[in-house]
């Protein structure tokens, strides 16, 4: 659900990195990925065990907006860290709310693995509109008389990725595999000739975002450039790897250069973003009957289930969120995508993602679970 621009091409100076800099350009911020490993170590409190998996859920710009308050012995209140919203590209917090849907579903799957059911009361104080506020997104009760059956998607949680690399467009995704994904979550799929018009709108919205200063800077401000920034702030849009580190060392990549829309780094980023996002072997989308907070939560639940099933099937998945956003510069593309995908009246396309065969990628960084647990107030 987050977007990553890769600025690795054209760094001719990488060969100038001194021998003493080799360690720096190949170093990765291992601590930022520890939560993906820690999720495999069961803890006694089933709530913390469930949430250690839930924090691995996909979410916009990898903002990780969860606040968790443990109540008594078997309840928890989940709310939004209001500083983690995206006011420019997600002005009504629709995408952030979808992220909470994914979070809650992963928590449910993890608790079910231990035979524990979760009762979820969404927005117990009413749906926050037009933006989220400090009231709870959900109140959860763990346990009770009901026994939950393990979910077959559980083993995919720690392997799930939002693969933002170029996909192999020559390799067809079998319709049976897409149908299999839809059984877990989703509303429709598209392949072959039908993709063309939809992809045009996807790329149009992406380029509109890259050309709109405020929208683009919302991403730049959240970029973690190099292993040191990722280690210090394991959230946002991570730019890591030998080419990025070499670009930092040689002075060819910096936040100032990326913010300069006339710079070579910016132009390379635009070119590579179009290349990767334009590799669309197939699409999957999620449509809801309206656009309530409950609809958005349901879309997140369906999306993460589809993503987990795609993971099990050896497929990559990556949201094309730009074409569904609500700020003015992408309004035309948003309307066009809804028409192309058959949404009418109050129906809302909540998620649109490309699906295909991509290269193996690592996980996105995460803050540890203790970061999100807040003192009990009730």
C-alpha cells in the first residue's frame, strides 16, 4: 500500500567508491526488519502475539499508524496515531482506514492460530468523518466461549510483501490463480487487452502525483534514504541497497536532490517509477457498495487476504493507489478507473493492485511492537 521510488540508475559514480566505503554501501539496517523475525516467537499474552503479526500488515506509505491500548486481561482498543496520516494524498483518511482493516484481519488470523476468536466492535463511538480522530477505530475482545479454527493464510504473514519492482509481463498469470486469489479477497480481475485503458489511467495518476509539488513532497518527506535513516526511522518509504548507498557516498542522491523537480535524481525516479508501475501482467480490485468506514475496513480485510494468498501462490502484488485518490489533480483518473471497472452510484473501488511474477524482495522496515502500545486510559 505504500509507494517506493527507486533511484538506482545512472549512478556512474558508483565505481568511485573507495575500498573503505564498500562496507557502507552493502550494509543493511537489520534491526529495522527484526519485527518480521520476532513474529515467529510466540508470547503468552495472545493479544500481543496477535498484534506482533498485525503490525506487519500493508499500510499506506508504511506509516504504521496503529495505537494499541491493552484493557484488562482480554480486551484492546485500537486507534489512529493522527500524526501518521497523509493529508495531501489521502485527505479523508480512506487509505489509512483500509490499512486498519488489514491490521485487524492479520490480528484475527494470528489469534485464530492459537484457537482464540476476536470479537471486533468497529468505531464504537461512531464513524469519524470526514477524517479520523482520536476516538477508537475498534475495540477488540479476545476469547470467550467461541473457539477459532486456524486460518490457512497464517503461514504467509511473515512472507507477505508489497513488491514494487518490475514484473515479468511476458509471463501470464493463469486465470485459475487469479480466481483462487479472489476466493480469499477481491471483487474482479483483468488481463490482456482490458488492462491497457486501466494502465493508462494508473500511469496518468502516478505522473500527476509526481508533478504535483505538495503530493510529491509528502512522499519525499517520508523517504528514508540509506541504511542509517531506515535504522533511525523504520517506517515511511525505504530507499536502501548498494546503489542507493553508493549514490549517497558519491553525493548523487540526497533529499535535497530528490526534492528538486529539475534534478537528475528526480528525472531518473520518474522514469523508473513509470517503468515499474507500468509492468502490469494482471490486475485485481476490490469494490464496496458504498464508502463508509466499515466499507473501508472490509476492503482492507479483503486486500490483505488476497495478498497473503498471492504470496502462497508465488505471485507478487502491489497496490496502484494513486488512481483511486481524492485530491483534485487525480480526480479525472479516479472517475475513469471507476467507470472502467464498472462501479456505479455509491459503489467505490477501494483497492486496485497489479499481480504478476516479480523478483524476490525483502520486507519493509517496521517499528517494534512496544512502539505502538500505549498506557491504559480507561
